[in-house]
C-alpha cells in the first residue's frame, strides 16, 4: 500500500471519505501531489535562473492553453516530469538568450496562434475525444487564445516586453507540442 492509499484509508476509517470512492481519492491525491511538485520545480528552476516571474507567467499561459489544446504526452509520469524540467530550462534560456524585439514577438504570436488554431485539440491515445468534446475544446482554445493574444499585444504596447516574451515562449512551446503530438498520433494510427 502506498502513501496515498494509506492516507485515503485513514480518511475512510474516520468516515470522511466513502469506501466506494477510494480509487478516486487515491488518484486525486496522486495527481495533486504531482501538480504541486511540478509547480515547486518550475519555481525552483526559475529561481536558479533568477527568472521566477518569467517561469510562472510561462507556466500559467502554457497550462491555460495546454488543457484544451492537448499535444504530445510522454509515456509515463516520470518521463513527463523529466521532459517538463528540460522544457522549462530550454524556455528560460530562450527568454534570456534570443534577441527579442517587437517584430519577433509579433511574428511568433501570429505563427504560433495559427498553428494552435489549426491543430488544436490534438488527442493522445490515453485521452481520446468524441465529436462533441472536440467541438467544445476547439471553442475554448479560440476563446483562451484570443484573450492571451490580446493581453500579449497590450503588454507589448505598454512596454512590458519581458512578460510578452514569456507568453510568446508558451505559445511557441505549445505549438511544438501540438506538432509532436500530431506526429505521434499519426504514427500510432499507421502502426
């Protein structure tokens, strides 16, 4: 029995949780812990790079879109975690080292938006969507992306390019994840 099952058993014994919901609670505690660990990891990596705000803005933007857009998924939670660590390091280096200017930001915003709108949502074999879900997710992507793009343009206009760059990096990263997810999905279909 793992720590999540033990904790859930204690809640069941104290009659806080119904026994028939045990698996749901164990899963919820596992996923909540993984989410918490990911947030802490992003903040720690951001602190190492002296870019905590940038890492947080990136992750918020990325997660807002990723939930509905989908994309590439690693084969295990450990691989996902390791991939995420690499991704945040590359993103922060990109924010720091790419010679950003307003023209580059506009091009990135337009290109990434087009890719996200064209490809999203991208399913994974572990998370397939029916026609209704595809339609709902597509609409949510459009709404969230529109809000993000407008916020991004306002930030550029008022001179907050550092935050705008973080948003652009989130959009670039999501675009790449959608392309990789589409390639992975196609290779699964044809094998």
